[in-house]
């Protein structure tokens, strides 16, 4: 549970198309200062008479605790289904019902380690704030971003400036290296003597990143994305199997004990099934 | 002075807005958004004897004006639940209704015995209608005999003190028949309605969206089914108190269920869309009742059944 | 070449998009908006032996993502219907499925005899599940015995030629049980689902909104219930053809029911929101099927039931 | 069945608050020229992901078969529940899915008779177009408009110009005579030697108007308002009991055989029941 979570009516300050995504800025007041990289927001979609009864979760891209509107909070939205499309269709001035900050954040090492940030699609969004924090702690930060195609790489200029190296992969080769982030991952981990990997993106990418990271013996924190009905820990829909420190696998809520989790603790490959030995499994 | 207090199965509550079982976490998560002692009661997630992992994910699918869930009763088991969750809730000064679920009649008996002498519990909600079990035959509330057996087991083992609220499913040919059975078996009140069995197929993967294939439909989509079930049962047995639920999202929709015959309202899915939904509904309901000229919520219960005079 | 034709209970149709009974008027009204011969079939409003006034008004209430209706089978009676409506439809070159409803088993027998030798009818839809009758006990599809009796009466009296599609209600404890019964009684196919029994209370007047109190819930709100019913029955008897309906509003939602096991789709409430809904759904469905790589609609029927391979 | 009915995407050209109502203008193209006084439109509300699945019906206030946008169609909307409120919240430039013209229209006498038009609330809207048509036929046109309060009287200036006399009643006396239209109706019918009464408004008003008209032996045409699910004759929700020329009462669809019906043919007072002797009643 993120103890700073607040529900506010947040005005859309800006909504700009960037490649395949919309970069959206909300005036959220003072809660902005409590948001940490990895946290997410939950936004009501569709308006009062909507048939959509559930909020949509979006990773926080950045927050600013200043500006004429008080705190600002930014997200990157891929218009996908009806909820995200509705959101990206709203204009500045419109107010949405928003809860933030939610969930866990990326753990920040106390030492100036070498970190590699791996983002897939809009999963890059929370990584730029993270890289800034890491930089300020004296870490060296490398980044790999991947997507199916160039338009789905979200890599703003000022974001790029915070990293020491940036590798881009696309499956169709429209920009950067042709392939997936995981094709270049092992090489970069070894060459740059990476200590910790942070990742955010599709579950398949997180799983592959986790496998490579543990093979090479580096730590891996990832922000998972499970379908969430409430975002605040009351519905139990967003669970994933995680091995606790006591060795016990439990179905853990990714909205309050995640989205950022230790990659090595996740029992990957267990979509649509409960892993054997899970607490309470039959 | 407007009297917002209500009675369900013999237990008194300061106001008629409760949480719905399985829709309020442990209470802690909501207390971040409002003071949970302002609830009429918190109804806890159905607890079983042993720890339970629940079903695999995906466990939810949004549907038009509703959602499907197939949590499958994930929980820590009764012992840990009493030691941790109930202990914490008691400290909050909120009335507690414990929801229990079993896989066998014997399970219900064991749970009832465990709860028999636990202090600070206002009532038991006996969930005999969870659709998210592997075997539909396990839904006790689907058949008069099994419904009766489960409730009898609870009644026998819980003693005469704790009110029993039997939670029923609308997925039956005659909900009135089941209701009569469980009241005869010793239930003091009824909780209506549990979710409706449904399914969504993902047109991309072309498979059922939920790992458990079917799930329980909740939210405003099912409100007309809830109103009908509550109305039918209040018509058949007006003396039996009903805890109503199913798609309540506003004071008006809460009023609708109350007029149909509910003495209190559980708020479920609405909380997912808005953590403070229960408090908003409570305030709106009070205003609605006062605007309609009621002096108490009790006067409004079942008011839609009054004789047709001049319409 | 993509093959859009389908088969329901032995009858062939050029495409799988039909109107739903009671949702297309006499056909004339819709023909103002599109050429009704482009429909796979028109399913007529359930007709009874004698003229019928239907229920009093108000007969409808909008609900979240759905509506309630309590038309109560208003219609001119079979004779006038055959003389005027069916005659007109025949001229249009559209396939006709006649829906019949009775108040007794004998009624079904009489209707079947009247229809036995009427030319130009592709199939009978036998509505044994209308919720808008005064007495819920009259809903034949609520009980295996009465469901069987009604279908047997039709089968015996209609002869072996005309395919019988039995229309069932989801308001039962086990729809599979009823389905098995009507198939055993001679039905060739099933229509799933009729509306779900519901109620709305007007919070202004504080009375049931519909004059008939309860009504049938239709529209997207009930789609998960329809998908579940179709899936369950296709799982239990994969050889039985299903005419699916319930909340279909788009090519995607039509596909959802087809993947669950429907061989054709009836469009009901969507037409009220958009007179050309059926044509839009037809076009969208064809595109969806082609995009998914199907060569025919038949390949997609029940596709969600295929073995779980690599998910 | 109105054989001119067409479904179009109609752009909102103007949306102005007038008293308690919104006067809304739509660009509807050529169908405007087929609309007759008494006809109505059916508009989809709530947008694509709305929980509202049914159209809303509105009486046509006026149409213009000209202007830069081609034909224009005007309605007067009372923001009431969720559908009408949504509609009145839409801005010019927004397009709605609209079907028009629907239903029957007021019968126009071939002789230059004396007509009295009676409107309740927004029910006045279709009467102004009617009065224009009647005027052009050489009829004398009087009008009575009533509402609960002044803000609910819809009587635009140019509309007033088309009538010989205009009587206004409000229940709270905020404008005109204190009372109901039916309080002044009999007097005006007699004084002005009215031949035919046309009415539009709440069902109670239509019923009372019908009673007075038949008592005084004048013809009465009224536009009824029954809850409609489809508006095009396919659902059978909008029926009301009407005595046909053969003497038989039938439950008749008010969307295609109405909304304008002969007041004397309606079996009034039969809300929530089927009148005895209705065709097919038990
Ligand atoms: C922690 C978290 C962070 C996210 N961050 C972003 C982000 O930064 N940018 C972004 O564009 N999107 C993000 N998403 C995904 C986003 O929440 C929506 O799921 C997505 O936009 C699709 O919603 P829709 O309304 O467009 O689609 P619909 O198909 O209409 O969604 C229907 C429902 O299914 C749920 N759902 C379906 N698939 C998924 C999935 N794979 N993951 C989660 N929920 C799902 C939706 O939440 C919704 O309730 C994030 C999700 C989570 C859980
Ligand atoms: C022929 C006709 C002409 C009309 N003309 C106008 C007009 O010129 N201006 C105007 O403001 N309104 C008019 N109405 C009423 C209008 O169609 C809506 O019913 C009204 O705006 C309420 O809809 P809502 O969405 O705001 O309310 P909601 O409460 O959200 O409506 C819910 C549903 O109930 C139906 N409904 C409820 N009460 C009625 C009723 N008394 N009559 C009809 N349908 C009802 C609605 O159509 C809708 O389907 C007319 C209705 C009809 C049938
Ligand atoms: C995610 C979720 C979990 C639920 N878990 C339970 C449960 O454990 N026990 C129970 O009796 N009902 C459970 N229910 C049913 C609700 O308590 C309630 O009966 C139903 O959702 C209808 O109310 P609503 O429309 O307000 O959600 C659950 C519902 C949802 C949506
Ligand atoms: C206004 C209305 C009238 C109906 N009349 C009939 C009928 O006469 N016979 C019948 O079998 N079903 C009738 N139905 C049920 C529909 O045929 C269909 O089964 C149901 O509405 C679900 O489909 P939908 O959600 O697409 O509307 C009616 C439904 C509505 C909404
Ligand atoms: S989304 Fe509800 S518990 Fe996590
Ligand atoms: S509104 Fe559907 S028939 Fe009149």
C-alpha cells in the first residue's frame, strides 16, 4: 500500500501525440512530490454514463512539484482499447478522477552501481525518472528500449540525456538494431559490467529479462503489468505468484506489493495456472 | 431527526451502507481513503478453513457496465484471518460481518464453531453461492437440499447468538424456493445477490478471457436482476430482512434496492471504480430518503410493494 | 473465397446474421433502412394463436448497458400473421424463421399444425422462455418436463420437415439440463438466450417502473451470460447447432458468441439503438473472421473450445 | 411509418440555453425538407462507450431547407436525465447520429379554420412550425402555453409573431395567468370560436385538453409522448390504446402511428392497464 495515495480531480494540462503514444500532463497538486519511479496512477475513464466501470492504470512517467498549476504528473498512453482511447481523446482543460501515487517503486541502491534500464514500448516511460534518480546517486545508467516498430519507441530527447548509453531495438528494423531487447541484453550486461537491471514492459519481455539477469547473476527489478480492477488492493484480481523470503510462493497483489517486484522472486511462465506449491493451492 | 440505523437479522447497524464481501480487501486498504468506522458494517471476504490460493490469472474482464471476476476465494484461512484481519478491524470500531465459505457441509460446521465465541462480530454472512469454484455442483445455493444443509450446519454450530445471513445466487430457477429453504434451516436474513455466472471470450486469443473460463458478473449491469430478486423475496416473505447488493453505485440505486425490500446495502464493484464510493452512496442515500420525506431508512424498506392506490 | 453461409438445425442460410424475435417489427419497418433480404434470416416476433394486446405501458426501462421490456407478446394472432406478415416477407426474398409462443402445450400443438404446410418458412423458433407472462410458472423452459412437453407437441404436429429451434431462458439452475431435454424431445437446434428476468424501480414514483413489474433484460449487459450459456451448451453437446443472441452490437461481439459455439447470431436490442445495426454487424463480422484467417464462419463456430495448447 | 425517415450524422450547428431549455440546431442535409410539424427525431446519446443503449426522441421545433450547411433541423431539449443532459452538454461542431423525420404530423385542415394550439413545457416547440403552416393556409391561430414556472415557457419572439393571440399560464404565477392551460382552455375555445385544438405536452395535459375539447365538440389533435425504445416501429414499447375507425381499441405504436393522434380516439386514463375490450386483451 502506497501511503501517499490520494484521489483528486486532475485537470489535463497537455495532451500531445508522440509517435504511437500520447504524452499527457495532469495538474495533480501536492501529491506529485510523493510519486517515485515505478509508481502508477489509476484514472477513471469514459465519463459519468460510461459503460466502463473500472479505472485504468498508467505508469508515472515523471512528476514536477512546481509550475503554475502546482504539481504536475505525466504519463504516456498507448491508445489501445476503449478506455485508453477515450483518455487520449480528452483535451486540455478537461478534468479526470485520478488516484496516485500507487504501488511500489524501484529500489534505489545506496552504492553508485552500474544500472541497466530495459523498456519495452510505453514501458520506457517510468525509466527516465528512474535514470535521473540513479544518476543523482552517482550510478552509471545504460538503457535499452525495444518495440515492434520505431513509432512505438518512446524516448524523448531530455530523457536520453540522462543516460550514458542508449540502445534501441525494433522487431521490424525501422530504427536501431533489428530484433528484441533481449537479443542485446546479455552482451550489454557483460560489456558494461552491469550490477542491476531494471525493466518495464510486456510480461514476456520481463520474463526473458529475468532469465538472462539471473543467468548472469545480476539483480533484476521489474514493473509488472497484470489486469487490475481496483488498483488499490481490494479486489484480488491483479495477483501474480511470487516466492517470499520464507521460500513460500504466494499469489501477491501487483497493485500494492507491486508493480515493481524482484524479478527473481516471480514464478514466471505461470500464466493461466497456479504454480505447484503455492500457498493455499490444492 | 432522520434515523439512518437499520437492522439485519437481529443485528443493529448505525447506517445501511456496508461493503460487499470480497470487495473491500482486509479493510486496511480502504481506510486509506476514508474512515471505515463510518460504514454501517464491513463484510469481509469469504474465508475458508485453510489458506487458499484462489484461481489463476487472468481473474477479471471488464464487461459492459460490469465486470467478471474469478478470484476463487483466495485467502489466508480462518485462523490467520481471525488473528490478524479481524483483530485489526475490531480496533477500528467498525461493525464486522464475517463471510464464510466451505467446500462441504462439514466445512461450514467447522467455520461456525471457530467463529462461535469470537468477540466483536455482528453477524455471519454465509456464502453458499460463490460461482468461482471448480465444480458448479459445489454451489450450495443452487439446490434446496444443499442450501439447507449448509445453513443448518452453521446454525447448529454457531449457537443462537450470531445472526446468520445466507447469501444466495440468482442463477437458479426459483430463488424464492431456495430462500424459503434457508430461512427454514435457521438463517436470520438473506444477502442478495451474489454474482451471475458469465463468460467473456477474448476475440484476439479466441479463448475464454479468464483462466477459470467462467466468472461472476457484477456491477450496474446486474442491478435489474438484483432488484427483481430482492422484490420477489420481499414479496414472498416480507418479515425476512435482506442485505441487498448488485450494481449499487449511487444513492439512487441504493434507494432502488431498499424500495424493493433491502434493509441494508452492500457496495461491491463500485468501490473498484471509486475507493470512496460507499461514503458517497451513504451521503446521497441519506439525502434521497430525506427528500422523499422518510423519517428513517426503515420506512423505505420495501416501500415499492405498497398497494397500488392512485398511480 | 470466404464462405459466410451457415446452417442452423438443418436449414441453410447465406450468412449468420439474423434479427432477434420481437426486435424487427414485421420486417417492413426495417426495410426502410436496409434491404432485409441481406439478412441471413428474419426471425419474426413470437406469434400466438389469437390476437393479443400485450401488457400495459410503461413497457420499457433503460438500464445500464441494457433495457427491460415487458411487451407481453402483443400480436395479431397466427391467422392474420400468416395472411399478412408472412406473405409480405416471402415477397421480399428473405429467409423466414417463424417464432411461436403458447400458453399451453396444446397451443404449441395448434400453432405447429397451422404452420406445418405453410410455404416459404425456413424454420420454427419455439419460444418457451418468454418472461413476460403473468405467471412465471408458464415459462415452459424453466422446467425439464414442461420444456419437453412443449417441444414434443411441436415436433409431433409440424411433421419432420421444418427444423425446430427451441428458445431457452438462462433463468434456470442448469440450462444444460433443459437443453438436453428439448433436444431429446425433438428440437433440431437451440436459440440462446432469451431475456433475463429483471426489474427497475422508479425512484421518483417509488414503484416498479414497468406496469408489468418485472421485465426481460436484454442488451450488452447480458452478453457475458449469453456467452456462458452458449459455451456451456456447446461444451455439453457440440453437435447441436445454436442460434446465439444477447447483447450483440458489433462484429467483435458477434464473433464472441460464435467462438463460444453459436452458428448464427440474432441481433435484438442493438437494432433499437441503430436500425442498421444488423448490417453493420454483418460487415464487421465478415472482416473479423477474415482477419483471423478463417475461410468460413463454420470454422469459427465453437473455436474457443479447442484444446489448450500453448497459450 | 414516415417514409422519409433517414439516418444521418448531423453536426450540431448551435446549442443555446433558453430558459430551462436548450435550443439546438443540427445540420441534417436534405431530409430537412421532408419534416412536418409533429414529426420527431431520434438521437443516439452518450457516445460510443456509453451505458445508454437507446435513442432519445425530440419533437422537431423547426426545419430550414437552406443555409450554408444545407438543411437545418431544430429541437428544444429539457436537460432531465442522463441522455438529455449529455445531449445539451455537446458543443457545436460535434456530430450526433440522428434519424428524422419520424412519426405522424399534425393534420392540416383544407379550410381556413380557427385553430387553437396548446403547449405544455417544451411541448410548445412543434407548435410554432404548425402555426406557420396554418397561417399560410389562412387559418386564425391562437396559442396557450403553460408550464410550472416562467423559465419552462418556451416562446421565442419570432414564434409569437405567427399567432394572433398568445395566452400564458404558469402554476407558480411567475409569468402570465396563475394556473394551468386547461384552466383557460374552455373559455378561449368558446370566446374565439375555435374549430380545432392542437396540443403537445405532458400526457396529463393532453388528457385534460381532450376532455374539454370533446365536451365543447371541437376536434383535437395531440402529440403524445410514450417511452420509446426504438422510435421506428420495431419494439412495441411505445403503444397506447386507440379506438380505430372500426370501433376496436388496439394498442397502437405511438412512434409510427403517432405521435400525433386524434385526441378523441385515445382511451385516456389507461396508464398501467389495458382498457377493457382492447383487441387481444384477456
Ligand atoms: C501497473 C500498470 C501500468 C500500466 N502502464 C501503462 C502505461 O504507462 N501506458 C499505457 O498505455 N498503458 C499502461 N497500462 C495498461 C492500461 O492500464 C490499460 O490496460 C490499457 O490502456 C488498455 O486499456 P483499454 O481501456 O484501452 O483497453 P480495454 O481492452 O478496453 O481494457 C479492458 C479492461 O482490461 C484491462 N486490461 C486488459 N489488458 C490488460 C493488460 N495487459 N494489463 C492491464 N490491464 C489490462 C483494462 O485495465 C480494462 O479494465 C498499465 C497497466 C498496469 C496494470
Ligand atoms: C415523441 C417524443 C417527443 C419528445 N420530445 C421532446 C422534446 O421536444 N424535448 C425534450 O426535452 N424531450 C422530449 N421528449 C422526451 C425525451 O425523449 C426523453 O425521454 C427525455 O429527455 C428524458 O430522457 P433522459 O435521457 O434525459 O432521461 P432518462 O431518465 O435517462 O431516460 C431513460 C429512458 O427512459 C425513457 N423515458 C423516460 N421517461 C420518458 C417519457 N416520459 N417519455 C418518453 N421517454 C421516456 C427515455 O427515452 C430513455 O430511454 C420526447 C419524447 C417523445 C417520446
Ligand atoms: C472481485 C470480487 C470478489 C468477490 N468476492 C466475494 C466473496 O469472497 N464472497 C462473496 O460472498 N461474494 C463475493 N463477491 C460478490 C459481491 O460480494 C457482490 O455480491 C456482487 O459483486 C454484487 O455486488 P456489486 O455489483 O456491487 O459488486 C465478489 C465480487 C467481486 C466483484
Ligand atoms: C422489446 C423486445 C421484445 C422481444 N420479444 C420477443 C419475442 O416476442 N419472442 C422471443 O422469443 N424473444 C423476444 N425478445 C428477446 C430477444 O429475441 C432476444 O432473445 C433478447 O433480447 C436478447 O438479445 P439482445 O440482447 O440482442 O436484445 C424480445 C426482446 C426485446 C428487447
Ligand atoms: S487491482 Fe485490485 S487488488 Fe490489485
Ligand atoms: S418505439 Fe419502438 S415501436 Fe415505437
